[in-house]
C-alpha cells in the first residue's frame, strides 16, 4: 500500500510539474527584458496604442487585432511589430501605411520594411532589404515602416463628386498609386463645382478621364508641386476695362475704372482682357471669358494677359512693309503695326491689303492706300493685289523675289502709284 500511495504522489507531482512547464510561458516586456506569466492561460502580446507599443503577458480578451496581437511561444513577442499591406492594396502606396494592419514578425532578426514593386505599387511588412536595394527600406523599431515611399512619390488630390470642391489634406492628398520617378502629373477635370474629379495621370482606374493618352482639353495637368491639382472649378482671376461705344471706348482708358471679371473656369491660367473693333467705329472692351464668341484676329479682337491690360488706345493693325526696303516682307515675316484711327470707320474700315508691283511686295492698311491701289486691290481686279478684312489679315506669302533689274525699271512707276507707302 505504501508503494501504491507513493506512486500516486509521484504521478501527481509529475503531472503538476508538467503542467507548470506548459504554463510558465515567458514573454518579452520590451527593451530586452521578459517575464514569466503567472496565469496558466496567459499569452504573449504586442500592443500599439496611438504609436506607443507595449509587450507582456495577457489574458485580456480585449487584446485583439488589429492593435493587439498575441502569440504562444516563449518570447515570441520579442520580434518587431510591423505595418503590413500588399501590392494589391492601393492605399499601401497612396498613404503612409499608418492605417495598415499590424503583424508580429516571425523571427527576432526580422526588420520592418517597405519595398517598391516593379509596377510602381508598394508592399510593407517584415522584411530585411538587400544592402544595395534602393527600392527597399528597412528599419528596426516597431512599426517604423511607415511613410510615403519612395519619398519623392508625387502627391495629388484624389477625389470625385460633391466633396471634391472642399479639399481636405488628410483624406484627399495622397500619393499616386503607381509610382513614376519622373513625369508624374496630377489632373483636374470637371463640369461644375459639385462635379469635379482629381487624381494622378497614371491612375489605372477605368474612370480616369485624364490618362497620359487623353486629349480632352478639359483635363488640366500639373506637376510643379505636391497637391498642385487644387484649383476650384472657377475663381476670379482679375479685372479688365469694360466699355462698348463709338466714343470714349476707343481712347486710352483711365486707371481705376476697371471692373472685376466673372469667375473663370479652372482651365484658364491667367486673367485675359480684350479690345474688339466692331462696325462703324464701335469699340468694345471687357474680360475675354465673358465674350461668348471668343476673341481672335478674325473678329478684330485683340486679347492680352494680365490685370487691366486692355487700356491702350484701340487700333486696327495690319502688316505694313515693302520688300525692297525689307526683304522678309515678301514672306510676311514681319509683325503687325498700328493703322491710323481713320481705319476704324468708312468703306475701308478694318481692311488690310497686300500686293506685288513689278516685283516689289507691299503690305499695308487699305485706308492708307492710294485710289489706284485700292482699285487694284478691290475684288474687281484681284491680279496684283488683294484686300482682306480683319486684324493682320494681309499675311499671304509671295514667292521668289523679282530681279533687281526688273525692280529698277519699275521704280519710277512704283513711286507714282504708291506714294503713300514711300
Ligand atoms: C486612418 O484611419 C482613421 C480612421 O479610420 C482616419 O480618420 C484617418 O484619416 C486615416 N489616416 C490615414 C492617413 O489614412
Ligand atoms: C548588389 O546588387 C547586384 C545586382 O543588383 C548584385 O549582383 C550584388 O550581389 C549586390 N551586392 C550586394 C552587396 O548585395
Ligand atoms: C495641404 O497640403 C498642401 C500641399 O502640401 C499645403 O500647401 C497646404 O498648406 C495644406 N493645407 C492645409 C490646410 O494644411
Ligand atoms: C457692343 O454693343 C453692340 C450694340 O449694342 C452689341 O451688338 C455688341 O454685341 C456689343 N459687344 C460687346 C462685345 O459687348
Ligand atoms: C476666331 O473666332 C471666330 C469667331 O468667333 C471663330 O469662328 C474662329 O474659329 C476663330 N478662329 C481661331 C483661329 O480661333
């Protein structure tokens, strides 16, 4: 009986010591220290709480992913806690990774790392970068693998719809999902303040209307700085002189009488003003973005860039030159020059001419031409000369120069005909 009792005791002791062996889990408490857990059901944990990482033994059921991770082997929680996300998760590259899930590395020698993939995406996790891999960055403190990677990844506002007019840096200013070392652009496109879309030119999403191959003129691209695609749908860019009459509007405008322009859409970069010549000497001035028909030479409209830039006396302009005095005149390689105020009214108003008389090309304002020239330039006899309507319209090119001999022979006749242009 003694022996039997003894053997039960021994068996019990063995059982207890076994049980103790299993229960005596050792967990890291951080900084190279560790503790033996007192509770038989305890597990090791690593917990991150607003960036503060703690370690130890726990039986708390509230310790759960994503912020509290558990493991069950001695000092398994001594390994680093790292941010983890993969290349299929676009936020892995678009954000700092701070909101990605956490993982305990499988081995204490593993570091936290961030690695650029060949397709421009990013992975984060427990990884030790090769010594000379410039597309990989590893570090040896808990959750240190955060940050936009690579650091020069272009940041663009990325949003669409109603909220896209009130830009919020914390949720909309993101890295481009596809990294491009150079040439990365942000875009802005939209039809109203409540229907805007912003993003990266390299976005692969099907709803990217402004990819590199897009020719849509409503795509506004920029790459000068992070978040450059921040223009509201429309904004006031400046002011211009505004008038429309046959009296004072033609004259130099007086400072301080300029008026603010209507808000210009996001595709317009700088304020633009115009001066337009209308029939019967009427001159109109205003903001180009308020002119429905547009402004160009063919409607005798002259636009300028800047605030109140349309102050100057309104003038009609033509190419004015002679090829015997200035050879580039032949091919219209000359700038426009002012015609006199008389060119704003009358039958020859806002007309230019160009013609060739005995090898000499002459260009000018029709109101200044002699009666003979006017006759030759009129539609009735279009052989030598043509007249045209519109600012700087007399820009047709004439072919090879006549010989000097021809010119000399005709010089006298020429002087008689075109006296006003000598
Ligand atoms: C992380 O998530 C929180 C809560 O979901 C959010 O408020 C915050 O903007 C996110 N931060 C980043 C950088 O995405
Ligand atoms: C550096 O990278 C090259 C190829 O990318 C590789 O052949 C080489 O072994 C690497 N050197 C080190 C020290 O890792
Ligand atoms: C948002 O980010 C841009 C670009 O970095 C910066 O210029 C701007 O000041 C930020 N705006 C706010 C309100 O922080
Ligand atoms: C100027 O006034 C005339 C006559 O009222 C009008 O036909 C024309 O459209 C006006 N032009 C501009 C640019 O305002
Ligand atoms: C100039 O304006 C007219 C009238 O608005 C327009 O029909 C024409 O296409 C414009 N031409 C150019 C070159 O922009």
